[in-house]
C-alpha cells in the first residue's frame, strides 16, 4: 500500500517505550491499542511497539493470539549472536520472538551508554543478518544545531552507520531522525526543519547506496511527536513515519498518532 504521498513508501509509526511499562502494563497497553485501531489504519500505516526486553514475550503472545497486526520491536541488541556478554541480548534471540524491528543507535544509547558509530554499524549489520529491520537513529545535539553543524553531524552518522551495508538492504531499512534537543522536551523540530534534515539523509543514502535505496528507505522523525503535530510532520515529502517516545505509552495518544490522517 502506497503512502499518501504516492512515493510507494508505507508510513511506519513506532512506539519506543524506553524503560517504561512492566509486562502486565505492556499487555494492557497493547490490548487497549488494538481496540482503538482498525483494518483501515493498518492498511494505511505500519505500526510497531518497542517494549523493554522483559515484556517482549508477553507482548508477542498478545499480538499473535489476538492476531493484532502491530509489529513487535526491540530497543537495542548486541551485535554478536551469543557469548560472554553479561546483560546483553543477541539478535537471533529477538528474531526467535518474531521481533521485526530493532532500534539501533538511539541517542540515549549513544550518550548514556557510550555507543559509537562503529558499534551502531555492527548492530545494524547484525540485525539485518538475523532477518530483522534496523531502525537506525541519528540526530544532533543542541550545540551542534546552534553551531550550524546539523547536516554535517547527521550525514556522518548516516555514512558510518551504513558502512558495508549493501544497497538493497539499505533500501529496506528505517532511519530515524531524532534531534536530541527535541527528545522528551516538548520541543519539536518545525516540519520544515525536520524535512530539510530528512532530505539530507535521503540524499546521503542515494550517494552511498544508490537511487533505488534512497527512494525506498523509510525515514522517521522523532522528538516530542504528539497527536496534534503528527499530521504536519507526516505531510513532509521525506518524512515517512514517526518514532514516538512519551506519547506512545498511552494507547489513546498513540492510536491518535497512528490515525494522524483523521486528526
Ligand atoms: P519523545 O517522543 O518522548 O520526545 O521521545 C522520542 C524518542 O526518543 C523516541 O525514540
């Protein structure tokens, strides 16, 4: 199903729950979400939820037993399949739970847990090798925006993150542009600013992986996405979805974001 923009890219709206909701709360949240969304919503938009690791099995069971067409997502993984890496989870372990999308390189992982561009690249490749789709996050700090280096910063993250990934695999990926100053702050990039950076990301993908990949890759915006600002962001030609933090915890708000066409 093509997006409203006629570019063939179906929008993807993803809820990153971060470190919120235990498995009981997670079950309730996806059940409530499933009551709010209907087949016309799923026809127009792909939807994923990214609970903490401890909730994945419970959420998988609800989605599969109730046949809810919401994709299961994870927030993180290691790049090795298995081994002596205390506390980590390997991509095949997620694939076994029918996880479809894995976030790689979220700014909280980069800034709080020391993830480098090189680690993000290894994770992207490992996620693809395990048959899942990476949602690779990029974005600038406030100081970088104020110094006018947003494009440079984001382009270098895209280049490093995609190194060695074949063009057809890049085209099947998702890249999330999340300006760090807009995450959890209530500040959102203007649709024009978000579009400008997403346009740069698409052109860097074109340079690295070819025009087919650039035309196919889905680019999400993230950073204080709410029911009231989703439609104007989604109207931008290079924005193909949203990576939603805080507002995805509440099934009422998240379903309104998924149904942005009707707001
Ligand atoms: P908020 O929507 O809470 O700003 O979080 C955005 C985000 O980091 C999603 O990954």
